[in-house]
C-alpha cells in the first residue's frame, strides 16, 4: 500500500454519481425516496439503438433496451443513477459481496440506533445486529448491512468520534459530516 497520492486524472474533484441497474424502476424509486430519503431529480425515457451503439458505448448486448433511468440526489453524497434494462441473457439476481462485481452502498448516519429502528419500522431486512469495531483502523465504527426489496446490499455506518486509523496518520477518508479538505 502506498500513501503518496498520484497525479491521477487531471481535474478530478470526486465521485459525481454511482449507477446501478434495478429490476423494477418504480419499486426502486419508492425505496430510495420513501425509505432512504433521496429525491428524484429527473428521468430519461426509453433508449435503444440500431447497430452496435449499445455494445460499443455501454458494453451490453447490442439489442439491449434501456427502459428508463432516473437520477436521484441523496443528501450529501454522490448522486444515484438507476436504470431498468431489458437485455438478452440478462442476469436477474444481484451479486453477493463475495462475487466478482459484488458491491454495496454505505450510508453514513448520525445515530445508528435511530436509523436501525427506522429501517425495522419500514419492514427492511437487516442482516444481523449493528457491529461495533473496537480495534484496528475501523475502531469506533458501528455498521450493519441491510437489503433493498430486490436484494441489493446496503450498509449503515456511523463513527461520530472518528476511526482508529486517524490516530496514526494525518490522512483522512472523506466523511459527509466533515468539510472537504
């Protein structure tokens, strides 16, 4: 592991959005808006193309149809772009964290107990109970995974007093409650 920043992408400012495909755009929008608290900003209607445009630009089967996409804003993190596609050979099961391409989205919350109680009241499936890290670089962090209705994995995290690694280096991960460097 290296601690020296590379020059990287010229003009890089940060993550603008995270995009992911959902099986039902209406269900996903309701979950993100009504449960998580995001707001829908705009949508784009159906798109398909003749030829190889979809394969060339999106690395999908050229006969893929993008039914619709929506952009959501979720408080102080990156925007979300959610898609609903119809594609030949489309996989309908989300990957597990252990699968190649597996992923999850983590939401920072100020009060883990209140956030967990809220998710329970909305009937959201939680995976276990909140875990508190007491040692190592993540010491001080509470976390718990939960699932969207279609099985996508999410995480709540909270570390109001910082993380263990902060005691050993001046480097800091981005944090939604802390001003940007």
